[in-house]
C-alpha cells in the first residue's frame, strides 16, 4: 500500500485570488490518473499556503471556500483522498467552530502553515487546536509558509525564497515548539512536517551538544530532557525528495517509523523517482513499506 502524505488540490476561487498558483493545481482528474499510474492507493490533500485570503478579505472566507471544496472531493472519492482542513487562524472561537465543522464534514486531519505573519505555532492561540487534536487523535500537517517566510524581509528572490526560506520557516517552527514545551506537553499530537522538517534532521547533534553546554552554565531553560528526546516525536514527509543524504539524516534522528512518503504533487512531477528513492534505501522491506504508507495508515487508524 502507498499513501501520499503530501499532495495538493486547490479550488478555483483560491487559485484565482492567489498570486502563484495556476489551474493545474485544481485538476483532480489528473491527480487521479497520476495515482493510478504510480500505484498510489490514497492521498492526503493539504493546503500549500497562499495569499488568497488577502483578496478574499479574511482567513475565514479562504477557510470556508477551501474546506467546502475539499469536502466535496473527499465525498466524491472517499477511498482515494483524505482531507486536511485549514482553520481561520486569529479568532479562537471561529477556529474551533471550523475545526468541529470540518471533522463533521469528513475531514481526518488539520493543515497548518509553519507561521502566520511571523506568528509561529508555539503561540497560545494554537493551544486549543492541540488540545482538541490530542483528545480526538487528529494529526496536524504543517506546510512551510510561502507568504513572507523567515528571511524574506531581507532577501526576496524567486529561487532563494522557496529553496532556503521556506525550509527555514519550518525549521524555526519546530524549534519554537520544542523550546515552548509543546512537543513535551502535547506528546500525543502527531505533528507531520513537510520537506523532512526543514533542516532539523541535520542539526540533531548540534541541538544536544549546544544544549548540554548552555545548561552547564544555566544559560538555557531546563527542557526536562535533551532536545532530540522531543524532536524524535515529530513526523516528517519526504515531499517528493530523492536525495539519499536527506533520508539518511532523517532516519538517524527519527527512525523509519516517523518518516512518511509524500509526492508534493503537483509541484513535483517525478513521482516514480521519489517512490524509487524509498525502495533504494538500505533498510528492511518492512521499513520501506512503513514509509510508503503503513506509517500513515497507523496514524489514521
């Protein structure tokens, strides 16, 4: 079984009001054809983040349009797609009302951005979401923020922004969840970060070594464990990546049980190559099956 942890589909109103996306992001039939050709059984539909809410007037309107449209897709293809709802971040009551409405409409997950106008996911406004997700076993997919990610105030470049700043926005997001204690306190919440969790897997030794040094002079607060004790709890998806070193670093930190194969469709097109990258790993056949779908199946079970 292959389950895609990272794919996108956008309704026409979101595409029309966003500055980046084009009509191919709203072609569900092409995605179904790709899935059939690639042997993908199911796919999670997550929000890639956009600036559509600006022209639409509010996050509330963007969430309503997106969630209503995704609800139609998962109702039409219940065996093929899993919906991850977005929330009108900024108003706690409306956030939780939309959370409930989405779950009642057949959604199985929540889709958050790594930040919102510079506000990261460790802020108190997100705690009711985590409490509900932990209580009801609802996974939270986190996609990098593409609107003014960290660093864009200094460098805004059509290549450097998506290559560097997107992944560092995710990296800072995870770091703040660690330092705030959320990864420790909400240890049952299944946070799933796109793009291997930014560069977190490459920083594992630096996290523990630096923390140990700073604790010895009482320069950093007591996390009640080494940073990697809590970082190991997150999940990451592969986002269409084929680089063996990225897999190796993620396997070292997280193990095969916390890595999920994802295509990043339609942004990335070499679906067969990204599946083959998992099959080429020097790990057991069972571990490969876990990454390609069984891990995600367990998360949703």
